[in-house]
């Protein structure tokens, strides 16, 4: 009812705050994840073991099971943490100048992805290399309520903005291979059909090209031709081609 003031139940407000034990538990989990990341950087995924982490932080291996059910859950949480870190970097780059032309925002975001990958190669390998059996990555919901990992939302939101401003030709649904259309249905519904399903195919095609360019360099598969390992000029050319494919000419 308008005009009626409400009071906050002090017990309820207090109970919503984490207890000292809960804060200590969260701090220890964070310490464990930091140790896991250090081991990942030092020796790759195989180095990240419960025993190794326990030694790193000075506790017994069984003590870690009070915080994680096992190595798989721990690695899954580490992946989620890294995805959030990467998403934060991309959101910051993409939205640094919200009034900039879409092509510039696309290129800045793409280069931020490349930079993070090259500066965090072990972490990139964990996130974007071959999936580890038994490791499940948490799926986040961003503040706007959109489904999907925040990392994926960075690109989907940018692509949706592009589509709404000046859509490019894409095949109609009935022009797609029926097998492809059937496979895309779940994802198409998940993103709430923000663009036509033909545009989803374009979106996935662009992601394959972007990921391929970044992963090929991050995993060192261009060293045979680019002896100094610096593929920035090539990456820029590839991104210009991708931008043109998306209709971003300026």
C-alpha cells in the first residue's frame, strides 16, 4: 500500500550477512584456488592435484575435502573463476567507449581476448583446450538475467547490437541443413531468439574463426612460420576480414 513505511527485521538483515565461519570458509576456498592456479602455471593441468595443492598451502590432503569434493570439482571452480576474470577483461574493453563505432568495439574486444590468452597461456589451455573428463564448469547468469556464461554474453550482446543496427544477409530457417537447424534449436531458445536462426549460424561461424585465430597463436602453432611468435599483424588482418563479413566497414 502506498505511503506505508516498512521496517527491516534486524534478525533477518543480520542473518543475511555471512558468519565468521562462512567468511573463513570462503577465504580458504579462494586460497586453494590461487594455489591451484599457481600449480597450473608452473606445470600444466597434470600438476594440479589435491596432494600438490595441500602441500602448496601447508595442510593435509584430506583437509581439502572439507572445501571441495575432489579434483574435478576444484578444477571446475577454477575454470569458472578464470572465465569470470576473462569476461571482466572483455567487458571492460568492449564498454570502455560505448559510443565508439561497432567495428572499433569489436576489434578492441577481439584484441583483449588475444591479449589475455597470450598473457595467460596455461589458463587459456585449461579453458579452451581439450575438455577434462569429469570437470563441469559452472554456468553463470549475468546481472541482466541473460542465460549463458558471461564470457559468451560479451560476444552475443555485441553481435546482437550489430544485428539490430544493420543486419547482414543470412539464410532463412528453411534454407538451413535440417540437421544443423535441429541441433541449434536448444541454443536458439536459450538465447531467447534475439536474432534469426540464420544469424546464429553466422555468429557461430565468426566465433570459430576468432577462436581459431587466438588458439592457433596461443598454443604456438604459428611458430613454424612466424619465428618471433608475434602474429599481431596477421591477427589484425584476420579480424578486419571478420569485421567485413559482419558488415562492419567503419
